[in-house]
C-alpha cells in the first residue's frame, strides 16, 4: 500500500536511481532522470503557471509526456492530456470547456490556439536541464485535488472532462498493485494513448512498483509487420490493452508463451473480453493469468476484476467482468433506482473512493450522473449488468446509445451531431452493428444527402468521411454510410434509432 503517488515514485528514484523507468524503442530513461527532470520542470511550472489551474499537455507516447505530467503534479496542477493523433477540432473543443491558461507543447500543436500561453518544447527542454528544482512538495497535488482530467465523448458534440483526484488515483493504484499480483520491477507494455484512461492502468502502477514502461507508439501498432517484429523484443511481464489490441496480436502465430517466456499478466479493460479471445490466450500462454476488468473513466480506470480461468471460460459463454474492488460498492438497480434481485438485469451504480467529483465546468451533466452516499461519491454508469448472489458481475450492454468500439467510448449522438455539420449531409443517424459475440463490429450511418454532383455514392462517402475526419477522432468515423430519402421516425418525431439498429443487426 502506498499513501501518495508522487512520493512513491520519488522513493523509487532514491532507492533505485539507475533503474529504467521508460524505454522508447530502445532509448532508455532512468528513475533518476525522471525525478531530476520532473523536479526541474515543477520548479519552472511553479514560476510560470497560475496556481492550481489545470493545464493541457499535447503530445504522443514519449518519456517527455510522463516527465511533464509528474512536473505538473509536483507543482500543484492537474494535467489534461491530448494525443497527437487527435483531430485539430479536439484541441479547441477541450480548451472551450477547460479554459486552461496554458498549453504545454511536448509535440508541436497543429493549429493556433488564441488567448492562451503556449510553452514550447525548446523551453521545456531548457527547463528540465537547467531550471532550479522545486524546493519542496508542499504545493503538490494531494487528496481531493485534481490529478488529471481526461476528456470523453459528449452527447452534444462537446466532450466532457472527467476530473480524477489524487485520492481517486491512489484508490485505483493500491488495488491494482495488490489484487493483480504484480511484482516490483515489472516490465509493462505502454500502448494506449495518454488521452485514453486505460493508459493509467500501466503508467502509475508500473512507476510506483519501480518497473519499466515499454512504449509502443501508434506508428508501430498501425503496421502489423512492424508490430509483430517489435513485441517479442520488449521482454514484457505485463500486457495492458483493450481486448481488440490483443486480438490483433493473436493474428501472429508466434504470439505465444515460447516467444514471450516472461509474460505473466494480461490486463484487459475498455471493452468486452469475449470468450473466444480469452480461450486463445489461455491456450497460448499457459503460464500467464488473464484478468478481465471493467470501469468507466468516471470511476478511475477500473472498479471490477477477475482472473479468467479455464473453468470460467468453460462455464460462461459471455464472460464475467468480476467482483467490485474491496473499497467500492456496486449495485444493480431498476429504472426507479431500487436494487434488483440477483440475476436480474439493471443499471450499475458505483460508489467508492475512486469515483470522480464530476465533469469539469459542467454542473448540469455532473448532477445527472453523480450522487453522494454519506461521505462517498456515486456514479450512474449507464451500463446494464446482472450480479450473482456472491457479487460476480456480468456486463449486458448500454442503457443509452453509447457504445464502445476498439475500447473507445463513443456517444452515437456525438457522431450524429458532427455528421449533420458535414456540408453534403441533410440528416444522419449512426448505429452500431454487433458481431456474434455482442461486441460492436462497426459503426454504420444512415444519411439523407443534400443534392450533389457526385457520380456515385462511393465518391460521396469518401467526401463525407474526409470532411468528418477534420471534426472527430478517427475511431468515430462510421465505416459505412447508407443513403436514404428519409429516416424512420418514432411517434414523438425523433429518428427511430432502435429501428435502424434492428435493421443492421437482423
């Protein structure tokens, strides 16, 4: 158990200064470098940034990002990560909500952001080498102070900033390092972008355990040949990803225990782990344990977990998401908010110390989704589930039109909102097509097109996707667009999304 994330990482630097904290494609950075760099940056930030304000950090999968995160934490600032593969629109959308006084450019911003201080990479590099280190941690992020703010999809096309405090993070990290049996010095894969809260699953537990993060940037993961050549060289003990990413790795017949002798832990979160994938991993990695976990960003990474054994695979065609972590209570309730009996489907309510205080600068959405139970915070997940008598939980889908595709949470109304801004589209409605394992296989948009001169719908679709790609994340672009003269409506005049879902899933 640790009592402070920042001091726990600094303690590793004091006791094991030459250990490798971060390995980026063979370039290694030690804990001593992480401590010295983050201390100097913290000194610089304390002088140049307004106190306690959250700060946007723009960059990719690099050591500099981690150093900046820690430097901000030590100087009393929450960080808001934005990944370099985000569309330009994302930066302005986040800033419109967050109103941060500064943006830190670990990588160059692709657009100009007016009325905000920009701290550029050369300035950062100068500060991390020469600035006087922060004299103490008395102003560091602690307790209920925000540690990070991650933006997720929002229903109006406006993303929501989930505020995660130091104590939220502490609750998660302590559970992760105790319940999953991770050893000190663990070598962990660091693949999810920092703007996706799954990255927290590998980042902080690894650092407090004095382990090594092996970065796997998008440039590597996008090219399967490069990916399959890179993975076996990493010497991993721990694999953290969405199930979808493991399914890509399983396409390589050499992805097995013989070629990954030290791989002992698979941790999955972000989307449903299907039976077939778990079975394949258990077969190929007999010495490893496969953990299935579940948790919305609003509850800090994950709040349930279970080791998926051969017995569980044999017993449950649809795998359980596990049991609540010890400091957290999870209830299954009906539409009136009453607890349902064991085995009955209802909405998951999550109560405990890792539940967020709410959405940044959005009291209306916060009041809808969060509540208090005594001194504890609660969250209405919008996820349907059943629970057994002994507390084992089974995920059953969404209560609304929010879906997960490749681990990314997508609100269908968000996609619609942006599609309806596209110059060639009059009206659109996006629906998920599910595969036989109940996972979202693709997004399909039904659209009424404006009059146009395209020689075919294929050409029209290319133009629509190109324009949409400037507004939304790549994973939010529908794979198919079906054109109609009009969309079906419900009795109250809304687009009948359920009818469209039924049509693509018949």
